[in-house]
């Protein structure tokens, strides 16, 4: 990073030094007379320039803790653990009460944080028989300093979360531990409840099925396991209730501390996902309008009346505009307006030509369920807006869902800065460290591996078309499984996973499929597939569901043959998503390997394959595995992912700027912006 001028950027506070007090000094975000009964932080205003926002965030962030101080902290924890072990149960309870009082007064000093973590370590050893590793202690310590940590898969992220959350809860801070889905929220809460209880802390969980009364009761506990989506919607409902003076309807105790698991998925991949609190509208003949929009859209021809630009943006041709006006000439009401009819028919064209079954959505129980592009899971309760969801339902011959109107909305980019204390961890954060610092003010640190990595990269194979790709994948899978190894194949969509399944079945290769069709509420089908995925010769074909958070347990026989082999069949827009999939192999120093099989007709590669230079490169010796060939293919794949990453960043940044501008305009007009 370019050295900053002396004194720092104008308007920025003097740069904090990582002092003996880890995070917030003595003013901890605890509901009460000092912070109020519903503590919420005023989100800072960001610069219009991402570069300047990064500089200001860098200037405000604490200095990096020294290696010496980290070692001293770990030594303090070990010493505290031994001291706790010498106490009887009544004595430990008494000393825990004293520790909680000291933390509430003095904050997270190194000495008090080490003593709290020492107590947690002792309970882990006594109840689970586990030894907490130094890297886990250091990671939890960094998290208490409002940082994100990159921790490799299999290094004990769940226990690191418990160390940080337990220490904060002992200080009286209400902690929200945010998991990837409802199943993990309930599972983790149940798993760690005895440990927290031994420290005098209460634990609860919140899922989509929780009632308002259950939510209110759960949030009174010291630590709550919940998804980010559920907390965000509870905050929106609380905001509306407080605005209307209905304080008895409030369920949260404020936004005090968030510990985010898989932080890059929430803060980056889902940063712009609109979280819309809506209510049903009475029937207004909307379904008839949607059917009319679809009828008109079916009269349009791609290439003649319209075409699709980057990111599937609709571009009307002049002949298409005139044709639509002619078809709507006898229609009344808003159809007389050029902008209205082009907007409505444009949505219908998106429903007909862009959104595909088994790729973007799934049909189940007579309803359309959106497939989350990041996780590969069903986004239960999520719907496309502006009538698009209803048009997809009609396209599929289903009854249209009721129209809704927006009551309140936010995004994670706006929501998380409202927390007084935010920290988190993931196995893939480093690539996005600058954006995470600029937007959220959260520095990223990498936790070193406990054991040297043994993951082998077997290269990338490029095939001329999809048929050749699936044939190559089937051949590679059979070879690896024939050696007694477990094989995990990652696909992009439900349709891709089922296409590969058909190829494997035609060749008589036994396998299992894991996709959104198995994403049931209790996750029993998913657990069954994952439990069998580590057996010798097991072949599992999965979408992104088998990426984040999936732990495939391997037996001694599989490890002796080389461990788990991961085969990726899609060039993801971000290298992080590739790394998440590859991270299923070679966990905790185990052996493992990965490779990638791509096609020139893949969506991400097709535009490059059509160019003269890149096309010649891609089609020359497609199956070759020479070092030069591998280097060129890797370079091209890296270039594609970097370009896609830059585009995605600018989309997120521009949306954030628009949201901030809207809040400023509402404030200038004297209206409540709801923040």
C-alpha cells in the first residue's frame, strides 16, 4: 500500500495503536443505562471513492498485533487454564462472577481476555477431551479486536467461534453467532450448549420456523445461533415496530456483537441481496397484467426486436419498440405509457429467456423456489420483485403468488455496520481484504496452518465442448474411484449435476447426487449423502451445497489411497468459490488432490473462446497437459476471474453509493430513512 502522508487523510481520526485493550475499551456494547436498551451503531458515511474509503479505513484501524504479543497472550491463556483447573466447582463459579464484573468494567484487556479464554479452554478439555490449539486462541483473540480471520478448512473454526463468543458473552455482550443455514444454527447451538452452560452462559437458536414469542425469548440469551437473514429481518420488524411506538413487539436487544461464520459469503457474495420486508396486497388484477405481459413478450424475437447485453441486460431494438407499441395500441390504462410497457414486457422476457428451471429456480409442491447461486441451496421465502416471481409462476403453469408491497428493506452492506462489534472468519477472505476494509472497516488476518498442507493440484483440462467435458469428467472420476479414493465432483447448477449423473449412469458408474432437490428442511437427505461421501470408491456429484461448511469424514483406507479427490467442472466468477470447493480435500494435514475440467462452451469461457487470439489458444492442443499449456490456461482463467471480480466489486460499490444517496435525500427531506 502507498505510504500515507504524515498526519493521515483529512477528516480521519488519528490512527489507533493496538494497545493493551483489544477492542472497545471500557465501553462495551451492553444494553443498559449507558448504551441504551437497544444499542445500534450509527453507520459511518463512506467516501464516494473506494480508494479514499480504503485509505480512511486503513488509517482508523488498529495496528497489527506483534508476534511477540500474540505469543505472550497464548502463554497467558495457558497459565490461566492451569489456574482455573486448580479451583473447585464452587470456587470457579465465584471467580467467573468476578471475571464477568471485571470485564464489564475494564473491557477486553489482554489479561482479562486471556483469563476468560482459559476458562473456556478448561471446559473444552473437561467436556470434550480436546486440546485447544494456539492458532485457535490467536484467531479468537484477533476476532475480539474487530477483525476477520482467514482460517483454513479443518483448522477448528467452530471452536474458535466459541472462544470469541464465550469471552464476549462473559463480558455481558449479547452475541449473535451467524451460521450459513437454519440447520447449522440449531445443530451448533445444541452441540455447544453444555459447554456454554458450564460457564454460566445461556444459548438459544432462531430459525425461519421460530415464532415472534420464541424469537423474543431466544434473543434474551447470552449467545444466539442464527442466520444473518433472520437477524436482519428481525431488525427490520423491530425498526418498524419502534417507529410506530410498539415497543412490546420488539424482539432483539439491539445490535451489539455479530460473529459471522463464512464471512465472505455474507459480506461479499450476498452483500447486495435485497432483504425486503413486505406485506401482501389485496388483488388488483395483477395476474391478468402479468399474463398479458407474457403474451406480448412471446411475440418478440431475440435478435430482431431485442438482444441481451452484459449481465443479461435487455437492449431494445427500434423495430422491437415499434412492434410492441403496435401490439399494445388497443390496450388501455398504463399500457399507453411507453416506459411502462417496455418495463413490464422486459420483465416477462427475463422470465421467459433468462431464468431457467433447475438453474435459477426449482419447482416443488406447486411453488417456485429460488436457488441461491452462491450456496446452491433453496432460498426458502425469497421471491423476485416487481412481478417477476409471479411471471415465472405463470410461465410454469402455476398459480401466481400474491402481490406484495415493501414495508422496509436493507442489504448486508447497510445492516452490518449498524453492529457495535463485528468479527468473523472463513477459509477464503484474503482476495477480498481491501473491499472488506473499505466497506465494513474490517481488517483481514491469516491464521497459519497447524500442519503443512498436502493438497495436490492435478491441473486444468480444457475440452472443446460440453459433451467432451462430461465424458472427460466421467473418465477421471472412474480412474480416481477405482483406486479406492473418495471423489467429490462440483457442478454449477442442478441441471449440470443431473446431466453428469446421466452420463455416469450410462457408463454403469455408481454415484450419488446432492443438489437443491435434496435441500429439505431437516437436511436428512443431505446428511445421508455426505455421510457416505467419504467411503472408498464413493462418487458424489454435487452443486455448491457441498462447498462451504461441508465436512467429509474419511476412513483409514481412503487416506491410505490418497484421500479425497475434488473435481471442479465450472469456472466460478470468484477464485474464492473454487478454493472453498478444493478445501474439502486435504483437511488437517490429510492427503488429497483436486483438478478442474472446463469447456470452451462454458458460460464464463465462451466469450473468450470466440475471440481470435484467445480462441486459437484455447483450441490448440485442447487435451494437452504440458507445463506451458497449463500455465497459459491458468493465466487465462485467472484473468477471467479477476475481471469478473472487478465487475462484481463495482456493482456492489455503486449500489452502496445509491443507497447512501437515498438516505441523504430522505434525511434532507425530513423523512425517516429507517436506519
